[in-house]
């Protein structure tokens, strides 16, 4: 496969994706391929599939096979990088770990994985045995039922792919236990990427404060607030997730109030002041053209959140969309604050933790941004 003049530079700088209009010559059939610059020098080894949204994705930038040995080395490296993170963490974060299209989360002796691209699907017989060899899990569960896979023209794959997997995963985080049913329809079962934000949040909450956790999912923020002696109200439209929260609270001997419903309508109906308001919506922007309308929606949400914010209280505003940048979050907050006539201070801007690596060479690998704002009246 030959890349058009000038288009190989990004691959030399370890960016893995090549698009149709960047290819000068390409094979007729899908398969493992070498990419060469028009000038004649080698670029990368990857998987080429003309039916994929991204026809070529690089796996290695030296010459060699994409066999079981290659994947064994990649998984061993990923495992070494996560040493000391406890029992629950992201083991493989796609391109940032040199494994385009594969996500693997570890929950103790169970792995939950997603296969997002045609290339990784085609290479399954090479990488899956390598993963089992390196990690030696008791069971592996697949949740390949996401939009990215449908865009690739791949069928959904959901279920046990190896060993024994319990119907309910016991996820432990800093002493809190969450019984997560594998049927729960959000990601791989637990939002591991908010771990460090949850720790920061718990350190800031004081006994007797009031906390509003919107888009709470299974209530990992709300339960930490309750553990600190604060009043916590969790809001989510997923009844199954709220049931998990209820069971986790009962097990921990904690109380969290629950409100079921759409975030904006629930916010509009609430009264009272909260010392912490958390807004962590799902991926609102999956394509660049969706950005303006989603920013308007976020402004509406943030405006209502600010109405409920106590003096000197904190607003936590998160986005897990690559297309919604930190600058966009700041703009959303400024617009909402202007509508409310509220002065805010930026307390912190955080990103995803290290087990969800951010590669300098792959801008898309930075996706989670959390803006922590404090009411700062003069």
C-alpha cells in the first residue's frame, strides 16, 4: 500500500490512521498490509479494509507480523503500565496502547472488552489467545454493541467469550462495592475514567453539605458524598443503574436519595441550594456537526445547575466527547454564568487517569475533561 506524497508524515509521527483520500495505491482485499511512503520508505504495518471508516490503521511502526507473539508483547506492556492500580482499571485503551479498536477493562479476575473496528475483529484469533495468556483471567465478557461498531458495518457481539463470568460483577473502589449486572447497558459496566475525580471530590466534601449528582449512573460520586456525612441526591434516567446504587448504599450502610428522570426536567423542578452539583452527561457529541446544538443543551443544563448552587459552592462539569474541547466547556460555563449573573472561579481542570492514556501523537486519545468551578461572588 502506497501513501500519497506528504501524507506519510503523520504516520512517521506515530499517528495510526490513514483515510481513503490519503492512499495512492491500495490492495483490493482486506488484510494485514504494509504502508509505504510515495518516496519509497517504510511507514507502518497495520490492517487495511476498504469497508472501514478508516481504511488503514497502523499497529506497529517497525516491520514484522501481527501475530500472537506481537499481541502478547503489547498486552504485557499494557499490564506493566497499570501496576499498582488495584483490582479495577482499564487494561487496554485502543490506539493509545498501540491496539486500535480494542478496549479492555479489568474487574478483578474478569475482563470486559469491546471490539470497535473491522481490523481488530479480523485479528481476533491472534489477539484473544494472547490476552488470555498474559492476563490469565477466569472469564472474559464482550460488550461489542456500541455505535462505533455499527458504523463499521459489524454485527453486535455480546456475551461470554471465555471461561466463567458471573451475571453480576462486584466492582470495588476505595472501599465501596458496586454490584454491576453485565446486562447494564452503559459502556463496560463502570466508569473507571472518573476514578481520580471521585477521589478529589470526596476529599473536598464536608459533613452536612448537600450534594446533587446528576447523571449519577450507579452513584459512585453520591456514595462518596454520603460516606463523608453529606446529604446526597442522585439523578438518572436509568432505573437499573439506580437500583445498583440503592443496593450499594444498603450494603455500605449509607443513605442516598434517588430521583428518576431526564436531567434537565429534574433540574428545573428542584429547589434549594447544593454545595456540590455534578453534571456528567453521556457522550453528547459524536460528530463535529453536532457540536453547536450540544453546546446549547449543555448551557441549558449548566444554567439550571447554577441556579441550585450554594454560595461558594462547586459545579463539576464533565465531557467525555473528544469533539467537545476544554475551551468549549469554558465557553458553556461562561454563557450559563452570564445568564444567571453569577461570578465563577476555575478551581480545577482535570483529564482522564493514566490507565486511559493520552498519547501526544493521537489527539483523539484525550477525551475526558472535567471543569470544577466555584461560585465566587465579590
